[in-house]
C-alpha cells in the first residue's frame, strides 16, 4: 500500500469520507488512490476557494470535517479566503496540501513556496508529513485537531504519498460530543445568574444558536427579563416558526449601538464582545456601552448548550421558552424590491431548508421576513470574506442531501466563486440559488459615504459599479450546467422558486433588484 492509499483509507475510516479538491501533479497518487478506496467521495471544484468554502459549509451541517486537497502553496493561497471564513466559523476542516517530493525541494522548482507559513494564517494545527510509515497517523492527528473546531493542515510531500510502506491507522477514539471542551465553570454560571435582569443582555454565538441553546436562552430571558441578541454573522443558527426568535447584532455600528444602548451587564455566551466591523474616522471601535460590565458565561471552547441549560435550570425552572408562531408574509405582486424579495423567499420556503445568506445589502429584510417561516438552518458570512455563499451552499447540500438548500447570493460576491455552480451541476445537488443582480457593489456605495472618503467622482464610482457590461448570470449559469431563468417581479420569483424546489438538482434564478443604497453622488 502506498502512502496515499493508507491516507485515504484512514481518513474514510475516521468518518472523513468527502474530499473537495483541485489537484495537480504532486497530488496524482492521491487522485489515483480514489479508485482503490471507494469509500472516499472525491468532489472536483474548479477553484480552490470553492473547495475550501464547500468544506466549511459541509462541516457546519455535518458537524464533522470534510477533507480538502490543494496543490502546493499557490493552490492553498487560492483557498485561504474561505479557510479564513471557516476559521471564524470554528468549522472542523482537514486540509491536505500536496508538496514537492522531499528530494526536489532543494532545486527551488517554480511551484516551491513556504506552504506552512501560508497554512498558519488560518490553521490551528499544521504539520508536514516526513515518512510514508507515519502518514496515516499524522492524518489521524489532523482529524482529531480539526474536530476541536479548527482548520488542520497536513502538508503531503509527493514522495511520502507515492512510496510503498503505508499502513492505515485506526481512527482515534472519538470524544463524545464536546468532551474535549473546557469544563463549564459552575461558579461563573452562578455569578452570571446574579446579573440577570432587564438591564442585562445575553449575547449568543456559536453553538448557543442551536435549537437547544436558543430554547435555554429564551427561558432565561422569559424568567429574568434579560434581553437576547445573536452575533452578527453566525456559522449556523436555527430559525423559524416553533423556535425562539432572536435578533442579530446589526452590521452597521450605529445600529448596533442603538441595540446595545442601556445595557448594564453584557453576558457573552459563545460570542465575542461586540466591536465595529470597521473603524471610521472619529467613531468608537468598541461597541460595549460606557459603564457596561462584560461577563463570560461560556465561550466557543466550552459546552455552550450545557452552560445555558445550567443557567436556565438555576433561574428559569418551570419557565417555557417563547416560540415564534408561524407567520408567512403575503407575496405582493409587482417589481422586485429587497423587501418583496425577502417576503417572497419566506412565503415559498420549504420545511427544513438550509439557507445560505450572502445577499449583502439586498438581504436586509430577510431576518424579519424569515422569523416565522418554516424552520430552517441559516448559514452566514462568518469572516466577512465574500465569495463564500455559493461554495458553502454546495458543501451543505452534499452534507445534507435530503434537505433543500436556498442560496441567496449577491452579484458581486457571486463572481468570486461562481464556478461552484459547475460543481452543483456535476454532483446534481439540490441547491436553489437566487442570484440578486443589482449591478453594483452597493454596500461600498454606503461605505464610501460612511467613511467620509469624500465626494464620489465618476472615476471613484466606476470602481463600485458592475454595469457596462452588466454580468448575465442566466447565461453564466446555463454555461456552467445549472438551468437558469431571470425574473424581475415578485410573482415570477415566487413561481420559479416553487418550481426549483420541486425539481431535483440545482437551479438558478437571477433576480433583478434595484440597489437599496443611493448611487454615489446622489442626494440621500
Ligand atoms: C474577499 C473580499 N474582497 C473584498 C471585500 C470587500 N467587499 C465587501 S462587500 C463588497 C461588494 C459586495 O457587492 P455585492 O456582493 O454585489 O453586494 P451588494 O453590496 O451589491 O449588496 C466588497 C467588494 C470583501 N469583503 N471580501
Ligand atoms: Mg451587488
């Protein structure tokens, strides 16, 4: 058995049985080994950012890592932005980066670069395998490291992969869920219990946004009057009718400050203390109100759900969570706006959907519209690095093939990783993409004004505008193998959404929606 065969067999044995990849010459033995280890599902992505974003989406749904196979430093570099989003999501991902054979490194061949340095920017664990004998064991260490909620990168020299003498390693005994996590501090739970009142706010993130976490948080809020708020960009949040409805902290600092005004005790449960996304001249970065105390109930490395349950049992025994009633908005016919888009999406959402939201400005009305929609899992842009939505939807669909996936995707963001559509077509994934075409980087129109970067002249405006030519997403999608239609009214969107959900395989609906932000140079 060569190293690659031992590696893949061991990964599959440890439950890592999907590999998103974009291979090159140094990975040919890995690719060849796919035929001797059919338990591993290889999924080809046509850009590394699609592979890494798909592995992130997969992990958010499956709760276990997928593997990613990349080609040396440049392949890894192409995948880094979505590994950044994965790191911010605490997603388990096993990245395997093929490298030159050990004896080849000294010649400084064209693709030689410092792979480990690149890997360290996003990985919690990095190792270069030195021998075929130890490769499978190294892989099992990578899987164990990833399972702690991080990116684990194993660099795989070509000769370590191609040499004989590999033997599969047994999967490490899997810790029971969260067993690896740092113990919850009972005294901390008791301290937090004393802070709870209507002047307290419980700020939720990570696993606190699971059904269990939300139900416990809702009980705590109902019993004590403490307010609830979720982090701005959760990795995964359960939402919809029958679940507690919790607002998210606003992206815009001035709105976030209004949400936090009057809070005297901020209690963190899996979320980081709130900060402004960007700095603005003359504005605060730290969004915690003056004289507000900050306490930690539990963080992402602790069992957040158990911590919330403990707190709920302490302060809310006998109190039931407050659940959102079913409430589906009417679809008002007429030209699409961001509001009618949100209402139409909510009105047509199937039960148990996965919603990947990279709708940027056109998505502002979605949270309210979807609060009473059929229950769904929401995936968002954890690290702010755009080009994540289409890949994440792809990986989520692969991890949860029985659930419909809705990918709400802004035009500018889509164009970073549009090749994801081809993988959706190739794998026949049940993904419905609503591609929101506003022919602009509309959020940057807003940011130009907010940063007080000056009056936008014509030359500046051209940098934030996608018209001339406006990309034709219906043509692009069809060309990549995903059937597509263009709509510009709510009634057409409603009809096409229902049609797409009813038919297996991927679909794209290009929705023409005017920007919600006035163009640069126009009066507000
Ligand atoms: C990797 C990366 N590159 C650039 C940016 C900066 N950026 C943030 S939003 C944005 C444009 C978004 O445009 P679009 O997706 O069309 O959404 P809209 O603002 O029009 O709603 C850009 C370029 C980023 N966040 N991440
Ligand atoms: Mg846009």
